[in-house]
C-alpha cells in the first residue's frame, strides 16, 4: 500500500549502508558513552541502543551473543565489548525501567547548520 506508515527513518541511504551506519553509531555510543551526530541519526541510534541495553540487562549467554553479533567489535576486543555491555550497562541501568539513552539537542553555531544532538 502506497503512503503507509513509515516505521523508521531511511536517512537517504540504502539498507546496507543504513544498517552499517547504525551499527557504527551504537558501537561508538557503547564504547564512548556519548556521541554527537545529527538529530535524525541520533533518534534512530537511540532505538537500537535501547535494544542493546535491554540485552545487557538480561545477562544471559544468548543475549551476549546477540549483542556481539550486532556490534562492531573485533576479535581482539571481543571480551572488552561484552564486558562493557554486560557490566557497565547492567550495573547502571538495572533499576531504571525507563529510557536509558536520551537525545539532547544542541543549538547550531551557524544558522544554516543542521540540528545536532548528543546521545
């Protein structure tokens, strides 16, 4: 059906590029705990980050493997990515059932600049 409800932002990219972009954003968010990007990319990365945080809260072997399958972590950083996801996120977000990744708008320095956001 044409003109249906859009379930996600396409971000002017094809599906493989969009998926790689979101995986990179979520991986950087988990590694550095904060990223700066455009508002539209931040809102889409927030959705995926929430799913990764939920997997970190479960703390089962299956959830660890599912999270590591999504994140871009190399073979040498595999244990570090898993421990960051399960230890840091689980301990911080264990008690909070609410949203864990928030988008904070940043006022653009140039009037023609796009809307930026910190996640």
